[in-house]
């Protein structure tokens, strides 16, 4: 096994793609050499030694919704919104957030799916709502006054 993994480590990107097609029976989603090497090495070892245990797989399924919230696409990249972890620090579902902005009252409802409803539209974050209201980027929690005041020394 060590010799096979050592061969992978010195392969060119083109050779890694060929190996990927052979081992994974498909195309890699990225041609980044380091990315392909790591995933191929894992797949080869998993085929040889059996992959994740049932206990590890169950733990992975339990943690997956929390990990997906921090992925680059965030909640937009998911089929459905993941549950918010307890103590996430955001406003609770059902909360109505209001703020005066340019002589108008902005009212936002926190939905049960951890998204935000404003003026008949649904937004994935308070930041998106703040951008819709102002036309420019704001930190949503800051715009709506939800950040804790810093203690002065």
C-alpha cells in the first residue's frame, strides 16, 4: 500500500486524472493535483481496508448539517436548510426584527427554516436583507443592531 501511495504522490496531474478514472470510474470535479491525490489515496485505502466504520459514518451524518453551514456556498449550496446548532447566536425563529432606515421602518421576520423574510421576499441571511434595503454591503447583525456592545477596559 505504501508503494502505491508513493507512486501517486509523484504522478503528474494528467496521470492522476487517468488514475482517477480507473479507480473512481468517472471524472474528478477538480483538476487540482493536491485535491486529486488526497481523495485518490483515501479511496484506494478505503477499497483495500474497508472505509469508514458504521460508528464513524453515523457520527459523520450527525455532524454534516453543521459542517455544511460553514461551507463556501453556505446554506445556498444545500438542498434544504440544515438545522441551526443550539446556541448559534442568531435570532430565534418567529422573532421580528425592526430598524428605522431613511425615514422608513424595516421589518424582518426570522422564519422557521432559519431564513429571513422582508417585504414579501425570502433571504438566506440578514446581510442579504441589509443589502436589499440599502443597496450596498452591510454586516446584517451590525445593520440591525444585533451585535453585542464591546466592553471597554
